């Protein structure tokens, strides 16, 4: 028998989980720099700020924080799990574009050259 797990934040809130839903983590480029030039550094800094915020407010245990995302958010999850060890205990990445060689000219509004 299989059990369906709800995607609703209310389901998890009712069970004592804290939900930080869709925190803003912009990746920007300044001047001649492209956003992807410092993607990892900006992503990790934003995620750390979000984690520090919920821990400081007393609503999250820093050893029990999970990160999740879909599509480009799943790509973000994979990068955070690789480049920010210890920040999250686990991650849920749904339907991500992980192999960027499949999108050599860019993804969505992202611009880049062939290689």
C-alpha cells in the first residue's frame, strides 16, 4: 500500500515543521559580469542567510533543514547540496535541468555562448 504525501505547506505545518516558502535568492551580474560568473557564491550566500534567519527566529533546528525545488529550483538544490555541505540535511530536487551541456545557448532567459 502506498501513501500519498501532500505538497501543501499546511500538511507539514500541522506536523510541527517550519516552512520557508519561496525565499528570494536572486542571482545577479553587475557591470560586465554575467550572473553565472558568481552563481555558486551568490546562491550559497542567499541560502545561508535564509537558514540563519529561521534558526535565529527559533523556528528551525539547523541540523534538520531540507531544501527543495522544481525545474530551475531543482538545479539550485543540486548545487546547494554540492557546494554548501552541512547547510542542509537533505534535498528534494524535482524535474531539474542538471546537465547544462544540453542547453548550450542558455536556459530560459539566461544568455551564454555555445561553450
